[in-house]
C-alpha cells in the first residue's frame, strides 16, 4: 500500500489512491514503536482538529507499506 506523509493530526501517513482528492473515508495511518499500524479516517482528522479522532487497530505492519 502506498502512503504519503502529512502533518495532519500530528503526523500521519495517508493512503494514496487514484482519486484526485482525499475523501472523508481515506485512511490515515500511524505506527507504534513496534511498527504496528492503526488508522483514522481523513474526514475525522481534517474536519474536527480539536477533537480526538477514533483510531482503529489494523493487521498491517510497517513492512506492508511503501512510504512516499
């Protein structure tokens, strides 16, 4: 999965797809110290910056990503 770094939400990796713009359902990933990923939706991070977004656990680890 190709992801690109953004300073949104304190620094996340945004999933890159063929769409011209990010949708509210675009996944934004962050990683823990062991390389395990969790994600929040772009819509939550971009429209509610003062509120903590909901982060979802994920089965991916950093080795499953291509970082741009």
